[in-house]
């Protein structure tokens, strides 16, 4: 019913009450259950209250008494805490003692406690932990570092001495793995930076743990370093993991009057048969569209981490069959193959080199947009291109799926090599960064940028290579690919090539050669869900669009380069669940700024896509 702190003069009762997990009844108590008295809760709250004072210089603070009174009806409890605050102490001197084992200047650089500061037990404890970890990096796993305060009551100062006992240097006996029921031991062992037989380095052991988390195969990774029985200078390193779904599978069967029978499916596995290899197989088949692709990547093609991947694809789209009005539009077919080699630069970044051979063919229809006929008139219908890719990527994320800390970024240049039928390039950048707000919540900033253009004899980026924006993974709240420049419905200008005038057709999104999207999300655990490592909720703000800085037709809409007035934005809420079939995302978004002709979509759902 009431919590009262008596004897406080330095801090207000409201400041001290905030340190208690026990709360008086409020409208959230039904959900948090924080107004139910328990002796264990009160003991923890008293320790937090004591720490609050000790971290602010009051080293002699004392809780003189605590009274817990029960009302006659035994429904409510009154808690009274009596405190003696004492005087505030500052740091007079900081000293080191014992066998440091590492250069003294390196240890001093770890001291968070400095002369003249207000004494803080938290800073003293954290400094001890930092020195312990530094010694652990050199193999002194059993090091013991204690901060010992010596108060001077005459001038209210305190000397702090960090006593260092390094113990014996410890060596790793065995590295063991538990819980990897699907993943081969060798997949985990090749991520180890700590080696058997070497001295036990705290940094290398933690770095190995982080690398296991970044694989994306495991929901949770824990590590222990128990001492080996019978010896005093050896430890075992035991990693325990919990497997999770490392791929996604989708399947669909449908029928529509315009498209007929639709069969679709895809399988993506980042840990194929427990080998750590990436494999994908996709198939979509309907009356107007066929898509087939297969891909495979071995991330450890060589023992030192050089990766090798390759893929085959075939896409055929015939919009003549999509529109059920006995008129023809256009079709585009593409097929090809590619290979990519990745080379690690360091622990967090790598370079990639790839080539793709691709054949494209376009067949216009009676009612194809003017931009399509204009492109064919300038460049032709059949193209054989050799695409070269150069990429750089960096990731310090704490895990590859539903990360909460760190950042990642990718920069990629795609260029058709001289001798290809079309000469163009595309430069793309994606980045995201996470910043902790509390222990359970964080902010995510993200962006996707792209620019494409032609060189040599080709005039402009091919229309089918344009960027698009809108939808999941872009600007939510808008239909996929509906933002940006709009085409010119068939005007009959290219009648000599078979085009006819179509008065009833609306403009459609054409895409552009400039992509700008980004946003910020506040990530927080889903209420009432205990396992928040596989479920995440967010409040987001998305912004962006695509633009063109050059159009060959004056009738194409949106060709004036970047125009902030035509940049879409939306706000909403979303949830992502890493299900057994792969990541499942659902979003409800409300447009804040809607560009001209953009199509909105409040609810969006996807399976197999996450960040």
C-alpha cells in the first residue's frame, strides 16, 4: 500500500522509491504483478538502495531498520525503511598492488576510478572486472582482482587499492560442444579462435562465442571454462548451443481468373544438412510467369575462410497472359549463371568477387508502355551481358538473426564488362546500426542507397534494371514497387513497331536509377512472451523512394532527380517471429506522406525475410 523511506536528506523519496521493484498499486500492476509483497523482493530492493548510495559517494550509508506492517484486514502492507546517509566521500588516490603480469601503463589505462572523483562502488567493481579480463586475455583465467577502499574520515576522502593476484597461467585442455544436434562439430570448430593447447584467452574464447552466434544457426550460445580435475593450470572450454531453424520454406497453390493455376515454392537453408553450407531452390509457376533458381555457397571452401558460391536461374514473364482482355503487352525472359568468391579481410569484414553471365530477351506487345518501345528502338531486344561484381561487407552484429547490438554494412559495385551488349553499372550500399536504450530495448537505424547509370554506347540504365521501392524491406505502408517514376501508357507513337493506343490503361511504376530509403525502429520485447530471442516487436518510421535523373521521354513522370516532396514516409508497428519455417513478419503501417500515384497498403505480411 505504501513504501516510506525515513532519514533521507540528500535524495528525495521519489528518487529512492524508483530503486524498488516493489511498487504501490497502479494501473500496470495487474500486468507486472509488482505490487505483491515478497521477502526476497524486499531484500533485493534494500541492496539496490544501498548500492544507489555507494555509487554516489556515501560509503558509510546504513539501513538502520526496516519495518513491515500488515493492515488489520491482511490485504495491504506498509513498508518503512530507516536510513543513515552519512557523508559524501571523494577519491584521494588510486594504487595498484600485486603481480600485474602486463605492463603497468596498460593496466592504468583501464582505471575508471580517478583522483578527485566522487567515490562509486560500481566504477570500482567495473575496473576490477576490466583488469581481470585483461589478465584473462594473457591466459590468467584464475586471476583475482579486488578493489579495496580505505576511507579517511577526517577529510571525507578514500584511497582505493586494486590488489592483483594473477594466479597461474591456464591452458586449454579440450574444447567441447553440446546441443548441436543438427550441425556438425566441424562447423562449430572452424569458428574457434581459441585453440586447444594454447593459453586460455578470455578475448579469444568470447570471440569464438560471438562467431557462433553470428552463424545464425543457434538461438542461444553459452560458454563455460571449468578447471580440469587434478591439475591447477588447465581448463576445458565448453560451448553449449540451442539449435534453431536456419532456413525457410514456402509453398503456395492458388487460382485466379487472370493467372490460372499458380504453383509456387522455395527452400532456403543456411545450414544445409548440418554442413554450414548455404543452399537454395526456388520455383514459381503460373500461366504468365515461371521462375527457377538454384544456389549453393560453401563459406569455407578453403580452411582459412575463402568462400565459393554459384547459382543458376531462369525467369520468364509473359504479361500477355496476365491481362485477361485479349490484348498483348510484353514478355521478358532471362537466364544465366554466376559464381562468387569471398575473401576474409579480418574478423568482421570481407571482400567478394563475382561474375554472372546473363541473357535477356524482351518481346513487346500491342499495349507495352512507350518507355519499353523507346528502349527497344535504341538498344534492341536481345542482350548477352557479362556482369562483374566487387563487394565489401562488414558486420559486428551480436547475432545474424534478430540482432540487438552492433552494426553491418555492405557496398557492392556491379558492372557489365566491355564487350557486353549493354554497358551499365550499379552501385549499392546497405547499412544498419543498433544502439541499446535499455537492457531489453534498442534503436535500429537502417538505410539502402543505390545509383545506376550507363557508360559507353548504351544510353541510360535498362528499364528492367531499375530500382523499385515500397513494401516489406523498403517503405512499409505502400504496395511493393509502386513508388517513384511512372511510365507512359501506350500512345500508339510506335505503331510502326506494332504498338497500339490504349486509352483505358493507367500509369504504372517504372522504377528509377536512384534509390534512397531508410528509417528508424524502436525494438522491444513482446509482452507476455518469455522467449524473446525468436520474437521481436517494433515501432518504426520508414522513409524513401526511387528517382530518375534522366528520362528519354518527356511524358515519363518523375524525371527531375531527387525530389524530397515526392519521398514517401510511414509509421507503424511490426512483429517478427523466427518460426520453424523461417522468419515471419507482419506489419501495420500508416502513410504519413503519400507521393502522387503511390498505392498504399496498411497491412503487409511476409515469410522468409528478416533483417
